[in-house]
């Protein structure tokens, strides 16, 4: 029983990431009709916003310490951090340690701008092209972004730790009556789950309860009619692309302490997120979220040693197996709408 | 009326034969004048450096490439000469190899066996490389070694730690300076027993490819011989980034030690997840829970950050070796000085083994007086040398594996600078890590080098 609870918890944080990426993908597909294979790269760029923020906050200059020597026997150059000089040792240390939450402030405008630039600069030229062309150009873009990141930051993952207040694990089992240390769950993963839930709720609220959101939903349902009413729907859709980029970026920023960012993390998530979108139903926002959590939890269960012992390799194909079963029984996905990608 | 000798059938036969001859790889053609593949001209000789320049081990590959360039510079008489001044063999005089200037070409293995073979094949066929060296993955090393054997080219392995490279997949044209999984087990197990006791229960997470298998086998057998019990062994996909599903069940498995048979990004991520899930702070079976990383690397330690502190593992070499343990490990400081002056930071163990392999090749050719692979095979087999940073070393003839001391290291608790990440816990003497050539972990009695191949 305890192992089942552990894997459900594990699936929740992975599912949160899938859900956030799939949400952005669905927004872009629903508004602009574009299959954006560069969306995983946006997630990765978000994670690297955390890395960059951490590096900026840890910026330092060298002071030569004549009493010590470096590995070549020369006087040692010691790093002195600017934030500690400006704000004092303790405050400066705290600022550096809280780099990931602070990175949210940096990532939101950056990712919205990246989204605008991507949509206006490249993707808008492919609106009337076949989906295959869109996939090729966005996938190519994802590869280019990945290589730029690797050239700049190297190939190895870069540790971006959570603030000290959120390191360590919660003894979750104690709350459920289990013995101590039976179900341990890292604090930051709980933070990630609740953060994702807030972002998802915020996006839904924005679309559901604001005039802007209402127009966007109307445009998703019938773009032509909304245009005939004199509303510049293209501008709103461009904004939605920026919003989707920001959602993917935020998912990446907060994921950085869970898995150390590296240049290929976008592609790792991209394919699975597309499966999530298809299983949830193309164009369905609730479907994307539900399928994200469902497949995240299933993937966790499939990675349990007892399951792998019985079905070796199942952990690597479970998501695709489930996708096949769901698409055979419900061809439009869990919550797919009639008419989407069917003309 | 003259009668033509050309017939339709004759033309077709001749054309087919000519076409077949043209499509035959160049290294399979007879090289009558020299008797071996890619015999160099009188002025220069080309070496092929096949390293991961992209993919998950690109950082290791970049450091290997720096070392190769430094070695070429020293062999050609440039720089401060590095280890040439400490190497026990004195035949290299800075005039290249047998009077020929050393040139090099580079290839990108992408850490994929097929890409690595294609890259090596291109360097042999198009660039005329006479020796291929490199790698940062045992899968790649085994694949490229087999290609070199077939082509009649010497392969000087870079960073490859799997037993298979000089075990069941050993080849007469292949040579490895780096240590292997068996040696890690033999060196690490006594230290683990001394530090954590002999009544321990281990849980292995293992990368799902040949290096992972041989490392798990080596650690498992050596720790069980010390009294440890293995509770479970789980294979993890090489592409895995989030190991939480694999880590979460460990604490309730009855184990009190987690062995991470992971390397590079895999190890950085699995260790990070293990720390996140509180394993470092946990207690199990009445003792502190411990984590072990059998194969260390400085680049990995840098990536893992503070999570690596206090964790035991093994290394082939460390840049602090001579300073901390004396002149027995001479060559270390000479190499660190050369490398550090040129690049601004100390070399990794990947860089060290690649630099040494290049010098050893140049030395073997010079002593043999020939670039022919079989002559080099003879010169390197059972060659004993010193002054290359590892102390007295033997290149054993029966499997082409170097035998030397092995380092047991630990992540440093209070590093003084960004390069001071590991501390040397113990140097295991070579006698303790030496094994019979037909050891079961090395392919048993059936494993054989085969015949050396000159190619022509």
C-alpha cells in the first residue's frame, strides 16, 4: 500500500510537468492551429532561466589571496560575490539560495517575449502550410535552441538547487498512520505540484472569467465569425502564444531543482507531452490536464521494481500502450471535441 | 574486316569487377609497398581522435580533445614537453614519430556506437588515420575497437571502464590504459567494508548497457565476498532523467546502501534524486543509510555539486596525486602544469588517460621502428613503464589492459576551490586489483585477443 501511495505522489509531480506543457501545446493548437514541436524547448528555456538567474545572482569578481595558492602554485584568486558586497553576507547568501523562485520574475517576461518572437518571426509564416511543414520547422527550431544551449552551458546537467527551506523530505506516511520513513516525499516536489495546480487554475480562470478569455474561446470555436465582428483575433492569438510560452517556461523554472537542467530536457518531455495532448483530446484543455496527471502516475507505477520484474521494459512503453488503447476505444481522446483535426 | 575483341558479356564482367574494386573500402585493399593499412609518407603521420563532441558525454569529450592536442604539441616538440620529461622510456625526442610530424583529425562519436563507427571509418578511409583513439562510453569503445581490428588499425581506448573492452571483447589491435569495473570492485569493496561494516544490504540501480552490467557484477561480487548482501538490482534506461520512481522504493526495500552504477548525467540526476528523497539523512537497519558511486569523475562531481560530499567511489587518476602521495606518481605534476597553463584548469582523468595513450602509442612506434600494427602490438605487450602519473604500470600482453594502482576517493566536505572536489581516501596497490586474464568477469577461458591485423 505504501508503495502505491509513493508512486501516486511521484506521478503527481511528473504529471504536473506533462500537464503544464500539454496545456500550452493545446492552447497553441486550439488558437493558431499549429502543431508546435518547439514547445519542449520552451520548457527547457524556462529551466535555463533558473540557471541564468542563479548565475547572475552568483556573479563575482576575483580577489587575490596571497596567503593561498591555486593548483599551479600561483596566488589564489578567490571569488567574491557582488550580492554579498551589496547586501551583506547573510542577505546576499539568502538571495543566492532563493535563485529559483526569484527566477520566476525573470522568466515570465522573457518567455512571453520569446513566445512573441517565435510566433511573429517564424511560425506565422507557416499557418497556411500543412501540419507536416509546421512540425518540421518547429522541430528544427527545437534542435537549434538545444544546440545553442549546449554550446553555451555545456552538455552536463547543471545543478540548480531549491532554497534551503524546501530541501529535504516530508515524512508523508506519518500523516497516514504508517511508520516513520515509510513514505518520504521531497518538499520541493510538493511545492511543484501546488504551483502547477495554481498555474492551471489561473489559465482556466483567465479563459473562463475574463472578456479577453471569452473572445479567445470564441475565436477557438469560430475564428471567422469573430473576425467578422471586427475583433482582431490574430493579436489575441499571438498573445496566447506568449502565454503558452510563459506557462511552459514557468513549468521549466520550477522543475530545475527536481531534474538538473540540460540541453536535451526539452526533447525528453516533448514527445510524451504530445502523447498527453492526443490522449486528452486535441484542442481540449481539461483533457490535456487530466491526461497529463493520468499518464504521469501510470509511468511511475510502471517503473516500480515489482512491475519491471514481471514485465521488463514496461516502464518505457506504458504511455504509448495506454495511448493506443485509448485511441482505439475513444478515437478523439478522453475529452476530444468533434471536428478538431478531422476535416 | 577486323573482328573486335569486345563482347557485351565481357564489358559487363569487366565493369562489374572494376565497380567492385572501386567500392571496396580503401583499408581492405592491399598496400603493397608497406604491408599495412594507411602507411604514412615521409613527412607526416595522421592520428584520429574520435571523441563525443555532442551528446551526453560532450564535456568529457571536450576535455579529451584538449589532452590529445597537448600530446600532439609535445610529441612535435612544442610547449614544455609535459610528461616526456618524466616518462621512463626516453625514445621520444620532440621530433614527431619516427621523424614525421604528427597531424590529427577529429570525429564526433555522439556517444552512439553507429555514429562512432561511421566517424572512425571516415577517418581511416578518407583521412588516412593510422591510429584511432578516444571514446567516453564502453559501448562506443567496444564497437570502434572491433572496427579497428577489422581494418588493421591500432585502437588506443580513451575513457572506457567496462570489463568487456579488455575482457570478452578484447582485440589484438586494441589497448586500454584506463582501469575497469573489476578493478573498481577490488579496490572499493575493502574500503566500503572498513567504512560501513561487513553487515550491509545493498540495492543497485544500474545503467542498462554493458558498462552498467559489468560494474554491477564487479561491485556485487566483491562486496558480497566481504559479507554484504544484495537486496535488489534494477536496470534503469540510459535516457532516464528523473529517477524518483526508482529511488522511492529503496528506503523500504530492507537495504541500507544504495549503489548507483550510473555515469555522467545519469549519475548526477540519480544522486540528486536520492538526496532529495532524504536517503543521505535516513536510517535503515539501525545504521546510517549510505550511497556509493563506483566510478567517479571530476566533471560529474562538479555537476553533482554539494550532493557528492562524503560519497565514496573510485578513480583512475587524480590531479592532486603527486602532491599528496609523493614522487611515486611522478608525471602528474608535469601534466597538470602543462594542461593548466594552456587551458586554465586542472585536467580530468579522461584527459589524463587520453594524453598518456597518445604518448604510449608514439613511444611504441618509435621503439618498434615501424607503424605496422603487429610491430606496435609487440612493443606495447608486457611493456613496463613509469613516470606517467600512475606509478609503475604494466601493459599486460594477454589482454592489452594496463595494471596500476587504483584510487578510492570521496566527495570533499569542504572544498577549497571549484577544482578541489574529491579527496583521495586510499590508493589500492596494483597487486590487489590484478586478476587472471581468463577471469570469469573478463569472458573466461574463451576470451581471446585473436591475431593482430596489419590490414594489408
